[in-house]
C-alpha cells in the first residue's frame, strides 16, 4: 500500500511520528489509524470527507446556476483564445453572470433590451 502526501503533510507526519517514538512511518500510520478506529463513537466516521454545510434552497439554486455559467464562460474563453477574437456569446454569458449576481441579491434581473 502506498499513500501520496504533500510536502507539508510529510513534514507534519514525520514530526508526529518522531514525537511518538516510533521509528518506522508504516508502524506509526497503522497505530494512528487503529487508534482512530478504536476511539470512535457512534456516528463518528474517521477519515470521512468533509463537506461544506448545506445551503438553503434559494442559495443552492443560485450556486448551481453560477457553476453552470462559470463552465460556459470557461468554454467561451477557450474558443476566444483559439480564434483570437472575442466570441459573440461571451457578452451574453457575461450578461447571464450579472443577472445571476442580481438574483442572488434578490434584485430583478435585467433584460437584454434594458439600458445599461
């Protein structure tokens, strides 16, 4: 079994291993994992992925829409870089982003015919 760690993680692990008195990293990792599993309480899941708190439905909908718009903008920027010209849909996408920001704030979205 192998585990990839960042340089910072390796430094923290090495320091903790040295503090524990164990000479081998593998033995230290096994001991830490076994301790975590033995000490858990009901409902506690060591190593579980930590997720951000759930959003209220309105905020979640706004977040989801902004994610979709962001993905569209990324595609449009890629096309723009390929063509060397501003893609016509970029302006429409930016308009959508502006409207999404307005919606998050509870402000009526603009229509394309509205004056700037």
